[in-house]
C-alpha cells in the first residue's frame, strides 16, 4: 500500500480543528449513467444490503442496475434544481452556515468540510480538504439524528477506510446520534409550530422515517427505538394526544419485511377511513431530498388524496434554518471539548516561527 504523505507540511503552519459533516449523497446529475454509478456505490455497501457478496453483487449488476437507474433518474429530474441536487445544495448551505456559526466560538481555528457517503463530494476528498487545512483533530459528524448501522456506521467505515491510507493520522472523534438532543427536539417542534401557524393544525400528524429491513432491528440495530423516542419527545412537547399522530417508515424496497407500519399503506388507510387532513414530516432526514420531496410530498400525497383525504401538507426538513444550524454548531462545540483549539487556542505567529526555526535547524526544509 502507498500511504498518503504530507511532504508540503510546514512547521510554521497553525493547526486547526476539522469538522467533517457527512450526509448520504446524490448522483452527479439526473441522468441514467450518473444514477447508475451512484446506485452501484450505494447498493454495493454491505452495511446497506446485508447479503453475502457472492449472492448479492451478481443480482445488483445483472438485474437492478439495468432496470432501476432509468426510473430513479426520472424521479431525480423531477426534483433537480438549477444548482443541482436539493440534498447537495442544502448540505453546502448547512456546512457554510456551521462554519460561520463556529467562527470566533473556539479559541483556535476551525475548518468545516462536507463529504457525501456516496457520490461527490466524497469522504476522501473532504478529508483531504481537512488535511490541507492542517486539521490535526477531526470531528466526524454524520447528519443522521437516529443511529443505524446502514447509515451512521457506514460513515465510520468510509472514514476509517480512507484513514488507513494516511501516514499521519489525525485525532478522531465521532458523533453517533442526536435523536434525543434537547436542541434537536426544540428545532423540530419549532418547525411544526411554524407550519401550524401558516396552515393550521391537522387531524393527524405523521412522522415518516426512512425504513430499514426488520431483521436489522432484530439483530440489534437501535434505529427503530431511536425513531420512537424522537417522535415521543416531540409530541410530548407539542402536547399532542396519541390518537392525533402516528409513526411510520418509508422507502422500502425488495421483498423482505421492513420496519412497520409503512407510510404509504397508512396514508391510504387514513384517507379511506375518512381522515380529512394530514401533515407529514420526516425528522430522520436533516435535509430535503428525493425521499422527502418526491416520495412524500408527491407520491404519498397522491396516495392520501386518492384514497379520499382532503388536505395534505408536508413539513419541510430542518435544512439550514437557524435553530438547526445552532444545534449542529452546539453539538460540535460539546463533542470537541478538551481539544487544544477549544481550550488553548492556536499558537501565535512568534511561537510558530520559533517552531519552524527549530525544525530547520534539525534538517527540515526551509
């Protein structure tokens, strides 16, 4: 193996704290080839599909990647914006806003980089950006409130796989989840109340989380429990009785059983039962994306209204609203406690120059 080196390192360069924000990812374009590349990376991840590789990969390449990219590309074209994928454009705004919010909050410099688990900007590219900034300590922050092996743990895999190639490793910390963080609950509650102020309260409020296969939960994944706790804390804050809200799971694929109840079946049943108004939110997503814009606000809206419902409203993800950014910045501050950039600050110019002079005297390049 050839290790990534730092031949351009200078002893008079100040160190900084690196923050790696990570989300799921997106194709580079809403085209069949781009979607095929994205799905090939995504669906080949053993954290996502827990089947023996010898069984799964032939099915993936011979069947799924020949059929699904065309359908998915059409869906992506429906949500694509002038500046690209909604998920990526929102994630870029989030990263820039967190960078701004952290400026001046720590004693030393901070660099925020954005990486996507699948697609671009990649996690290796984001880590290289932090290495160039001389981030000797890195806080990895997956933007998944509820932990799952298929999301959060997969980020850990990708980060550590890349760092196996580095000669000089940074200190590393990792945020596992924030599903019950008070500031996260506050931000979701605020978004719901703001929506109610504009649209009124619905008969039913539906929490739709991305699903995972049921056997992942049976084998110890805590995701189901994290989702339940988030919804309970939010509805407790809202004072919402149990008959006015429900929790469901969306985005299932394949033939195996996924976590239930399912979002689409619930909305169809509610419409048929005479529920007139529904509002849906997806608090497991930190940014609006294909699964919220197209699947919830379009496809599932159609299921509810087609089954007899009268009013459907989607409550957007937290995206880059102020309460969300402040919550993210606050978690960075807390999880990086004790590191030099937080407690002592950056070395001043004189100290860096002295360090450089000592290194040159010992044979380092000038």
